């Protein structure tokens, strides 16, 4: 297959590109950066186009025309950004992605659209509290693609602009499907984690997800901060499990994924953020820490307003119902929480500095920081 992968050099995209090339597909990646794909640059099956898709007339239509399937991974997907620059988040995640969807529709190309588990928002337990029978029953937080109501917070909590933008895009794709049979498939990832998830905090001006905050504190010293006590729950999904499901969706055997939405996640890897911090610190202390390294960080609580600023509100809990992925893709996630964390943390302890420090990170971020890290 000829695959056009937009945003294909990010965390998910880089792992997917590797898999597609292994399976002898040809892949055109369009991305702003290429450093997560460094080891694949030069592969005969890969064309890398460094491009900001927000520019006018950059050649999207021709690339879509030349492809068999389009994968759209372009997104700002870190909550700190939703609070800091909500309009940019909306523009990229909705306006720009809509242009891609429109082009695919016009040229009748299949689109695999990455969305988010954030579209489910909050659980009924988060606002009904004691009025709900058994508020901790996982059934209240187990979300299925085609039946669950989507519950977002008020406008003043602008974190939800991301989930709203993604939800609206999903609704437009659904409407295209109704009107002219447009072939799309929507993927809702549930907290994928693995090598290359985000840059460490000290090495980027960006705002990473929780894993990188915690990993940075372990490697470089500092505190592991639990936002509002770290009581909220997430289901973490190892990237290899995720890629297995996504690859099957790209293959789309007998068209089973057409006009479908898939939750991709590991329902058995549920953990509170507080437990995540303790697990990571234990793994680091037992397997990775050596004399001379910074002391193990303390785990502290901070308010969400202090940490993110005003406008933040959180998903309290989200468990994927993966019945559809099991039935249509014959997919089952295999990685448990501890092996997921060990594999991801090992990468950041052993490979990350070598990989990025010596290569292109220095082109993108502060040169002095990288030099200090290596020496
Ligand atoms: C984010 C995106 O919004 C989702 O679209 C995406 O699907 C998801 O990441 C993902 O990785 O798949 P979220 O889980 O809220 O969702 O992202 P994180 O920034 O990793 O936050 C997880 C939890 O940790 C939140 O409760 C946050 O408040 C907390 N947190 C974050 C801390 O307690 N300490 C920190 O240092 C950072």
C-alpha cells in the first residue's frame, strides 16, 4: 500500500511508520520535525517531507491523490497546551484537520483519523457523587464507542476545547459517511505510552504529559508533582500493543473498519496518577538508580491551578470498552502495567540521551542544554 502519514514522525507516527516499512508498505510522512524518525531516514520505502501543514497550498492534494490510504495524526495532544493556547489547539485539531478530511472526501481516499479518549470527558460519578449508587463501579467509567454519552465541562474550563474540537471533527466525518459513503475510521487512543512519548521536561519548551514530568524528576532530580492529589485514573497502553491494533485498522481486512470508531486501550492497566508516581519511583530505585545520581524525588501534591493555570479540569477516570476491537480486529493488548513502565523507562534511561542528544534535538531546542546533558 501507499500510505500518506500526516504527523507520522511523532510518538505514535514514528512507531507506526516503522511497522509499515517492516511490512513493505511505502510511506510518505509529512511532519514538522523528523527527529523521532532519524534511524529510518534513508529507508527506500520512506519519503520524509518536513512541512508545516498550516501553510497555504503546500501540496496536500497531490499527496492524497497519490496514496491508497491517509492517516491523520496531526494534533496538539498535551493538556498543558489546551490551557495555555486554546485557540491554536482548536485551529490545528479542528480547522486544519478538517481540510485534510475534506481533501480525502473529495478525492475518495480512505482516512484513518486519530481522535482521543478525551471525547468521553468526565464520568457521571465525577459530578453526581453520593447520588450515584456505587460511584466507584468501573461500569460508570467504561466507555464504548457507539453508546456512551460524551460529558464535557463548562466553557470556562477551556481544557475541554481539545475534546470539543476532536468531537466535532468526528461528527463531521460521521456526516460525510452518511451523505456520500465516505470511508473513514476513527481511533480513540487511551493513554499510549512507550519510547519517544514526549521529550523530557528539561529539554523542550513544550509541555509534556505526566510520564515525562515524572521521568524528568527521576533522572534530573526535582519533585514528582501530583495534580490535585493524583487521584484521577488512567488506563495505560503500551505502544507495541497500540501499533498492532492500528496496523490492523490500516490494513482494514474486508472493509471491517469503514465508518467505525475504535477505542484502543488496555482496560486492565488502570492506575491512579499517584500510584503511577509510586510505581515509577520504585522501578527506578530498584532497577535504574546508581550511586552519584540525583536523589530519588519526593512525591508532592499541587493544585491544578498552580500547575496548569486557570481553565484546567480533568477527566476523572476512563476505561476503554474494547469489545469492538476484539471482535473486528481480533486484537487483545498484552502488556501489563509494570512491563509497560519498565520498557518505557529503560528507553529514557539508556537510549534517549544518546539518540536525541547527539542528533537533531540540538537543532530544535536549546543547544547549551543538550551539551550539558551529554558531558
Ligand atoms: C492526554 C491527552 O489530552 C489525551 O488526548 C491523550 O489521549 C492522552 O494524554 C494520552 O496520552 O493518550 P491526559 O491523560 O490528561 O490526556 O494527559 P497527562 O498530561 O499525561 O495527564 C494525566 C494525569 O496526570 C492528569 O490527571 C494530570 O493532571 C496529571 N499530572 C500531570 C500530574 O499529576 N502531574 C504532572 O506532573 C503532570
